[in-house]
């Protein structure tokens, strides 16, 4: 009995029906369609699937999705991304400050400061300062670039001290001096403005004695040379060497940046010391 009912059900699905539309005034047949229940179900199912697919595409790839209640709009998503970036930067700054305070505690306790591994900040950096070249700047650049960058000779009017081998310094980077040596104002070096991501070079062979982050001068690297010469490179964007490594003259040790609180734009602050006294780098290096 059940089998007969099942067979009769499938037979009914195959029964043909005619769908006719008449003109109400003339009784003329306008549209006539022959369908079975199975064809009708197939058409409705296919149309439903196509409609769902179109709605999904419209919601996923067009701004219509922002009209859905509770869906974040473009400004909200941008705010979420910026908050995530700021949170990442804040965590990195807190970690670096904690390392700095640990070193201070070690120094106060008479222990040797620890050297921490440098981890670059993953946050996006936005540099608002744009440099434009004037005609005089282009002429000066062409003159400097025509000279030998790594020449070991020094001009005769330089005031040099120490043994002869210790007086051969290379320029730490190419650029223009915007702030000169002035110990009366607490400025114990020179500020070189240059392009972002320029390499910072070691001015002479030596050993890295400090490579870390400070609150005021950002990422700092310090190199001990022969004859008690000491060179410092401040406000870097990234450090390429760590404490204890031996570097040669002209080797890249950092990347020019804009780190630290005491900075107004991308530049390199370079200092040269001997026997604990600051020296004017312009008397030793032909920038």
C-alpha cells in the first residue's frame, strides 16, 4: 500500500499542467506555459539559489553591507586598525622602558647592566617631514658626491690630536650639518640631516660597547676605538649591531631615523669623544 502511494506521488509530480493568461476583454490567450510539479520545483529551487548567491555577493563586495545594522562602517574599521597599531607601539615602548629601568636598577646596585636584544617596532611609521632640493643644494651635492667618500686624507687646517693611525675617520653618513658642536649649550656633537633609511656607518674600526634604546635619544649605538676615541650615533630608526661586536670603518651599524623625545625630524646626531672629553667632529671628519 505504501509502495503504491509512493508511486502515485511520483506520478503526480509528472502530471502536466497548463498555465494560461487571457486578455480579460477579448479572452485572447496571451501566455501559455506547460509545466509539471517537478519542473516547477526545479525552477523555484534554482531561482532561490541564484537569488541567495546574488545577495551574498552584493553584501560581501559592495558598500551595501554597511547598511546592515551592527556591521562596522569604513571609519569604524579604520579606528580599529589604528587602535591596534597604537596598542602594539605602546606595548613595545613599555617593554623598552622596563628594560631601561632594569638597567638603572642594576647600575645603582653595582651590577653590570644587561644588554637586551633589540626588537624593531612593528607599528606603521608616518614621516611628515618632506625635503625639497634647491639649486644650490643640487650643486653642493654634485660636488660632494664627486669626492672620494672613503678618502683617508684630512685637510691641513684640521686640529688633530692623538697618534696618526687614530686620526683617519670616515663620515658616518652623507648629509648637511644643521646643528653644530656647541658644548656651552650642552650640544656635544653635530646633527646631520639626510634621507630616511640612509645607513649609518662606523667612522673607524672598533667594538660596540652600547646598543640600546634611551628615552631622550631613541636608539643609540656607541663604538670604542683605539687611542681612547669613542663615537656615538643617536636617534636611529634601527640598530644593526649588538654589544660586543667588532665593526670595521665604513660598515653599516644602524639606520637613520627619528627616535627619542629630543628630536624634531629624521637626522643623525653624531658625537666624538677622547679620554672622556667631547671633540668637535668637524675638526676630524670631512662631512
